[in-house]
C-alpha cells in the first residue's frame, strides 16, 4: 500500500461537508461540524430550509478555507512524512493480519486534507479525507482505520462477489465493517500502531453500548474473530450474526 497526501479543493470540501448536513442525516454526524467550528450557528442552521442552510454554510466555510489554505499545504507535508516513515511497518502488519500481500495493494491511495471533521472514504477511488485540524496521531489513526476498510472490502468482494454500493451506509455490510474496526485494533498488531488515545474505543462510540440478548455486540464479534481459522470464516460468521440480529442492531444505531 502506498499513499499520497493532497489538499481537497474548495468545491469538493464544501460538498463533502454538506453531505452530512442534510435533513435526513442523524444528529450524531451533523453535530461534528458545529463542534469543530463553534462560531457556526447550529440552532439557526437547523431551523433553515435546505437551500438557506446550504447558502449559509457555503459562505462561512468558504471564508475559512481561504483563510487557512496555506495551513492545509503544511499539513500535507507533515502527514506525508508520517506516512513515509511508517509505510513499511504498516504494509508488514496488514499483510500479516489479512493473510494477503499488501505491499502491492492500493498503491494509488489518496488522503485528502479537508475542513470536514467527518472523514468519509471512497473505496472505489481508493481515497479518504483527513481533517486539517488534526495532528500526526489523528492522521495515523484515520489512515489505519480506513486501510482496515480498504483491505477488508478487497477480500470481501473477491469472496462474496457483490456490488460496491452494498459497502456504503446504511447497508448492513457497512455497519459490520465499522464494528470490526474494534476487533482488528484490539486483537491484532494493527493495535500496536494505533495511537494510545484512540485505542480504547477505535470504532464509533455508539457501538460500545450496543447489546444483543444482554451481550455486548463488539465482544461477540471479537469472540467470533478469535475462533475463526481465517478472515473469510470471520467475515461469513460475523455477517450471519449481523443478519440474524439486524433489527436490533439498527434500532440501537444513532
């Protein structure tokens, strides 16, 4: 795996942020923007019609982008350096964890430095965003997280031969892929590279309170992983578990 760190341009940055500010987006995702930029008027924004909200946020975020653009470039240099220093170790660990050669896999990945506090990824384009406000540890955490997804779905698609669209929210396959972040960080050598401040709860926070029959879901997935002979078996059994319990899982998602 190899990675180039670039600035996300203004148009794409605004589009990326606005995708998480629609009326049907949950408060969990919408609220991240206002925590990152507290001068934005959240109450006013939420009471606006979509066109007004879009206009307001576009105007305010455009000002920020223009003001900090030079800092975005500086972050690109810093983050690229961190990747270059850790590339060999990351490839070795992911090869060991997934049981496939990762040295020549995803060698055109792009990390785009963005204003968006949420860091979406695009599996087919092998790209993901990282927030400009983060430090080297934030960048490393986000990169390790997204690379778990990239390799997971690379193997998944080869085995299940399904459609790329099924790997995106709110599909159950996407939900499972986000839950197993905890499995891989806490039970493989990926966790040895994960920044300590994120290691305790590396997956989305709402997963840690989710239970099926009074059993914590993430603990059940860990048990399945430990018992599995290989990644494919873990994928099959963990997905079957999610299918059986899909209704209860979705009921608990924020």
